[in-house]
């Protein structure tokens, strides 16, 4: 009869497991060690070069078809929801997102299966034959101190994107605006590039405006890293003074371009 004692039970270091060594050969203990208990929910075993240890990162129990796994937080693996005919990009915080914005841009550049022969070529005969992207945007009129409510009669905005340059036109007409502070144009189709010494400024027309004293030029100055622009009257002495929304009571016309 076999009894359980130290003479007839093979022993090994903590964490090693008994493995078959082949038919007719006595089992032996593994060289690598394994955890004796299950660790945090969602961790998996991973070789560390010597032993098998649980990961610090956690993984989902299940996944959905056509999803992308990514690190949503430190040591946390999650899914990104995909979309038809979209591209993987990042938002302003560097978080990966799936977006359809820019697909038309890539198509016109000749990138991807949907691109036609009329896109961007490199033979010198058909370079940027098409606009990269052309669409509409909705311009708004708000106050710099208090946005307020604006009653519009016309809100027309058009833009064309070529590379990283946005060409815009807008026509806004309104009958009332309750905002206070600086007259501000909002709703630009893309965020204005933020760069030192970059000051995109353009001539414009505003009906029903009382300009700052001694003004000789009325301009629209885009605000960096935003989707807004400020209207300014420039004096003979070169002093800029913002136009107040209370003094602009009819319509705004402007064409401009900027980098993103």
C-alpha cells in the first residue's frame, strides 16, 4: 500500500505544476511557476521570461464583433466602437476615436479603395484635381461676455478644405441679439490652429454697426485654438477696439481662410 509521506511524494518549489513527461515516464514538475490563486478580475497569464505571472492590465470578458481593443486608462483594455466607412483618429485630448470626418478628404486625395482616378496623382498631370472637401457650416452671432440668444433671418456658411487650409464664406442676418460684450462669430467648421505669432485677420462688412471712436478699419480676427472670431475696429493710432454686439444689429458678411 502506498502512503502519503515525504518519501513517496515528489516535491518542488512553490508554484510549479506536475506535468506529463511522456508515456512510460514519470511526471515531472514544470520549470516555470504559476500563481496559486486567481488575481484581479480580467487579468491574464503572461510569460515574464522565467515564469507565468498575471498581468497588471485587465481585459474584457467578452468582445463585440468588429471592435478595436485599446487602453482606455492605465492598465485597462477596452473597446472602440467602429463605424462604416470611417477612419481611426484622435480627438483634442489624444483619445483614439473612429470618425467619418475626413473620409471625403482622403477619397479626394486618392487614398483608400473608394478613391477614383480623378484624385491626387503623382505623375505631374493630375495633382489635386479635386477639392479635398467642400461643405456647409452654420455661423452664429454671440456675445463675448454673455452669449445670449440671437434671432436669425439668414445663416449661410460654406467652406472648402484643401490640405490643412480652410476657405470660408458666411452671411449672417439677424433681427435681434440679447448677448453682451464683444461681437463674436461662432460655429467655424474646424478649430483654428494654435501657433505662436499666427494671427489670421480679415476685412469684413457689418451692417448697422457703430464703430469704436476714430476707427478706420473693421476686421475679423480669428481666435486661436477655438471655432470663434472677434470683430475689431482699428484706429488711426493703431489701437484695436472690439466691436460690441449691442452696436451690430443687422448682418455680417465675410470671406476668410485659416490653418488647422
